[in-house]
C-alpha cells in the first residue's frame, strides 16, 4: 500500500507539472524613463522595448520618433515618446505599432501635444484582436495632458497608433497587462492527459 501511494504521488506531481499555470502578473507601465537625460532627446528610437512590449515605427525616417526627457518638450513631469503626426509631411502620417509576446490588454495611456501652442488634433488607435477583428478608439490631443481609459482593448496581438495633428503627438504611461482567460496550449493538455493515464496504469499494476 505504501508503494502504491508513493508511485501515485510522484505521477500526480509530474502530471501537475505538465499543466502550465497562468498567474496574473502586475501590469506593466511603459514610461520611457532612464533612456535619455531630462533635457535631451533621442531621435529616432524605435524599436523601443520595455517590460516585454515593443514600439516600432512603421514609417521610419529622420525625426519621426523619439524619447524626450521631461524638460525637452511639453512636459507632463516625465520622459515621453514623441512621433510625427503631421499627415502631409510624415510619410502620409507616421504609424507606431505596439506588440507583446502574448495577447495583451491596453488599459490606458496619457496623450498630449509635443509642443505647447499647437492646434488640437487626434490620436487614432487600431487594435488587432486575437482570432480576428479590430477595436478602435479616437483620442483628442492638446497642450494639456490627459489620461485616457480604454474599453475593449483586450486579447490584442498589436495596437497601431496614428496621429493626426499639425505637428507631433506625445504619449506616456501605457498601462499594459496580459489578457485574462488564457488557456493551456493543446500540446500541454495532451501531455497532462498522458501523465494522468500513467497514474491509472500504475494504480492498476500495484493493485493487481
């Protein structure tokens, strides 16, 4: 009886180890800190990776994107990511793409104009959803920084940012998280099933 219990416990541990767990990690805040000095800028800077997420300029060119220190642009008190959003001069509008290593949620972000005194504009967000389809949002831009809470930007494979202003858009504090409800891959489930079958076979042999 003791041998049976030991064998069963060992096999059960193997089976449990075969099933991946998906514990919720703390959200990642992409804040662009520590890249440049407070009064400096880095142009161009993409691809920029932070916390497992990457920003890439789909229309790269001189002075089309950069990380600016908190004293180098329309400051919100921290470093910001700035990209050209002037439709007629930035390769028909610069597009910035955000990607992650797994389906993710974009919860919120801060948006403002790069320089004060410029006219208001818009920032268009287009999210590509796992399994097909898109989700969109249009955010206003202006001299005053604003935090925008997003709804429906879940299970994303990527998000594209398209600015439409007279000059440049600044973004900061992108709050990102792994999307909830992820399930183990089929291969992992099959491995777990084989391990559990081994538990049953071992039990039969011991009893017999």
